[in-house]
C-alpha cells in the first residue's frame, strides 16, 4: 500500500473526512480537503513534519508513514502489516512445535504438515528468520491473527493493534501465552 493509501485507510478508520483532517493540519477551509486529497492520491508527498502531524492527529505510530531505518525489525513488520491490509490471505502464520529429538540429517530442511483444505494445492514454502526480535514480533502477530480468526478480537481491534504497533506489542511465549505488557491499550482505544 502506497503512502497516500495508508493515510486514507487510517483517516477513514478514524472517521475523519479529508476536510476535517486538512483543517486539523492547519490548512485554510477553502483548500483543506484538496490538500489531503492530493496526499492520498499521491499527487503531492507530504513533508516529514506534516507526516508526523498526520500521525499525531490520527493517533497512530508515525512508522506507518515514515521509515527511519530501512530493514530494521519495525520496518520489516510494517511491510508485512500493510501487505496484510492489501490482502488478508497473503500471510498464513502458524507456530511450529519443537520436536525434542535431534536428527543427524543436517541437509533435511523439510517441515511436514498434515494436508487439509486450509493449505494450498501445492506445498507452500516455509521460512524462518534468524532475527530474534522479528521472530518475537511474528509470534505475537500469529496470536493476533488467531484471535481475529476465532472472534476474540474484531477487525477494528486488529487494525488498531497494527497501526499503533509496536506500542501495542506485548511478549508472547512459544506456547502463545500473551503477557499483555504493552504500553498502549489498543483494545480500550479502538474506535477513538
């Protein structure tokens, strides 16, 4: 999702019109909606300070709009989150279960799965990332997607969790237990 689409998606989620956002940004009434429309269409790209103000007004983490350290764990997760917004069927997360028996066959990289209608017709390719922080984030994301699937959280709560992440992030252990030690109560603030 390009920058303008992100702004529009979050603005509409917050229930603001283009005019309302433009006025909160300090634009004159006669062109407030036009300026925001230009940002959302990609005709104009807001400056960094404007993006920071948009994030503040929309009550989201600025990393939805600004990448300060390309390739960092937060940047990787934001890329995944916005790909997930484009198509919820892109990422299928699952927690692997450790087999305590060690195998001497070091060239066997196969991970077995029980075939079902939930898997594609052709075997999927798995991937693990040797980046501890990303793995921790992925574990929590797996839990949130499972909560969404089970109806424990709503679509709006799921989106609120993503757009304010990592402030909404909490520790989740390998068994899927959530410590709820996040700094932003995303379930309470949903639908501001």
